[in-house]
């Protein structure tokens, strides 16, 4: 089972986690990562929200990341 982090703790991130939990039994979802410091430390869908420095501070082998950004401003 591969570890997975969802980058983006918003509605699209919730949608992705919901679908992975139903259809994707090959992933262990570690949580969300978001650059919004107001979200860091909270939970979403029962999973922790990490800051963008999470990967610098934690060594994780064989990690998958899903980009879940649904904001035209953020996409630019």
C-alpha cells in the first residue's frame, strides 16, 4: 500500500479523498498539505492538514501526491 498526500485541503481535496476511500484501496492517505496557514493543524475528512514544509521535515519513501487545486488564481 502506497502512502499518499493530497495537496489542497478544499472541496476538490475532499472529493478526491472520498473517491480514493471508496475505489482506491491501494493507498494509505496520510493527510492533506496546504499552503494556507489557517488550515494547518486542523483536520479534514478525519485526516490532518500539514503545512508545505511537511515533506522537508519527514522522510517518506514511495510517496504519491495528488494535486487538488481548483482555484484559477492558485493554478497560475
